[in-house]
């Protein structure tokens, strides 16, 4: 008799768990239905209003950003023009250019004129070699 009693207990437990599962599914469906039917409609309009406000604020942010960028570029250009008009700027520029031009000679690199002269000399030498080959043939 104890075996049948435990079998009945397990069948009852299975039935109870099945009923609980069915009740959970039923309640889940009802909650979803209520949300879609009542709550979604109720909160949809405020959500649209928030989106409109966000879009307007984003547009204002973009215009402010472009205006600020234009003003910064203007002030940068004014400052650049002021610096370029200063006589010390040309003096510094000349000294730096002279220093950069003197750098290759300090490292013992040939200058552009030296390379051009060497190229010209090689071309004339090559022409002379070609003439000598023609005379010897």
C-alpha cells in the first residue's frame, strides 16, 4: 500500500507542477495583453513627445556646434594673420631656413647643385664612351 501511496503522491506533484506551469503561462499572456491594450497606448504619446523634444535639442546642438566652429576658425585665422605680419616672424623664418639649408653640408651631404653637376658630368661621360665605342667598332 505504501508504493501506491507514493505513486499517487508523485502523480499529484506532477499535476500540481503542470497546473502551476499552465497558470504561469496564462498569467504571462494576460499581462502581455493588458500591457499592449492599455499601457502601451497610454505611454505612446509621451514617448513621441520626448522624441520630438530630443530631435529639436539635437538640431540646436548641431547649429551651436557649427557656429562655435566657425567662430573658432575666424579667431584662429585672425591670430595667424597677426603672427605673419610681425617682423620677428620673417626674421625667425629666414634663420630657420638658413639653418635647414646649412644642415646637409654639416652632415657632409651633397647639395642639389652638386648632384646636378654630377649628373651632367655623367651624361657627358656616357656620351663620350658611346662615341669611343662607335670609333672602335
